[in-house]
C-alpha cells in the first residue's frame, strides 16, 4: 500500500516537469496579452482565456499520469484541491449573492404608495405605460415635452407612422401596434410633442441611474454586482416622499475554476494595464429577467415597481385621440 504513494523518483520528476511546463505555458500565454501589440490581436481571438488551456491541461496531464501509474498517487492532491477549492468558492459566491439579492428585495418591498385615480409617469417607465393603467408618460424637457399614451381598438389597425391632428400642436406618431391581436382589439402607442412644460398631472417621476458597480468578494473577485437605481419622486401628491428602487444582478464564479487575463488600454493613465481574476460564468438577477419586452410578458422589476406604485394591470385604453 505504501508503494502506491512512494513511486520511484522518476515519477515525482515527471509530475514536477508537467507542472513546470504548465506554469511556463501559462506565463507565455499571459505574456502574449500583456504586450499591447500582441495583446490587441489576442483580444480578438479570446486571448484573455488562453491561460485556462495550460492550467487545466496541466491538471489533466497529472491525472492521466496517475491513472497510467507513471506518477505517484499522492500528486492527486493537487488537482483534487484545485477543483474542490473552485467548487467551494462557487458555493461561497452563490451564498453571498443570494444574501445581497434578498436584502435588496426586502428594501424594495418596503416601498409602497397609495393608489391614484389617474397616474402620470414622468421620465422613464415605458413598460409600465404599456402594461399598466397609466394615463400617460411624459419625457421631461426644458422647452418641449414628449407625451405618450396607449390607445386600443380600431384606431390601432392603421399602419405605424405620423398623422396630423388639429387638436394638438403637431403630428401624432403611432407605433407599437400589437399585430398578434385581432383587428379592432389591438393596442398601440401614440406620442406627441408639446411646448407646454408647466402643466402637472399627479403621478411619479422615475429616473434611472447607475448605482453600485463592482461589489467584489476576494480572493480573485468571486462575485461582482452591477446595480441600477430608479429614483421615484412623487409629483403633485401631497406628503409623499421620494424612494429609491434598486435593480441589478450579481455575476458569480462557476463551480469549475476558469481564469481571465484581462488586458486593455487604461485611458486615465494612457497605459496598457492587465488584471488576472476568476472568470464569472454564473449570474443571479435580483428579479426574474426572463421577460420578453416585445410580448405581453414583463421583467420582474417592472412588476415590483408597479406594485410599489399601486398600479393596476391595463385592461382597456381610449379608443380615440
């Protein structure tokens, strides 16, 4: 039994040789990306991922030699430890990501506004306009404002395009017509531009802004969050206070350790900078991201914002301008 772990010295030398060759190959592959001239070419050929060829190739070579009894079985400790550590890192990153997601969801769930008879959205919120009982969405501007609203019925059977309407300041644009519905039952979007920038309708201003970027867990950055915030500001609603709704996703390392030697031009220092880290092959969204914005489905964050604003799902819309 002892002989299984005490092979002749040649076996240990073979293992050390395989590791040395793998380390040298990894250095060479990294060096190709580390120099600007070759690095630019390497980027176009997925060069930042090349180091994985030598790393996993070395582990595969060791296991092959052990199976062939050319290397002592004790060397199995190296690939076993490498892949077990990668799996543990994945589990750690997943746990951190779930904790972060649940904390964000809890903060968002605490946002709640009373229902309004008629809701106007300012700023962003196109999906809410399409699928919820929202009167109109108004794009803020200093001299002009874009007003959009949903129509339903035979008026939506016409082709998308510009149409004149004397009741307004200019043209009306029709788009979004839902051709999957039967004629007379379609929904469509109408929009117009107005110079009236002072009239206020009760509702909410939604401002989308980038928030936390780069929540990284050491070592090698096991997880990284990319978050956006919706600043919700009540408009024309007495005593209502602003809130911040957070959305985003966390990239996490996968169960098999892959690495990336990422080299690129650093604009701030005008230099070619490199960084080596774990490749994040997994992703955990704060809300379900499987919705298709071209269909009647919605992303989870849209549904949660609608809940916070007490919006009702759209069941009808005006049939005329």
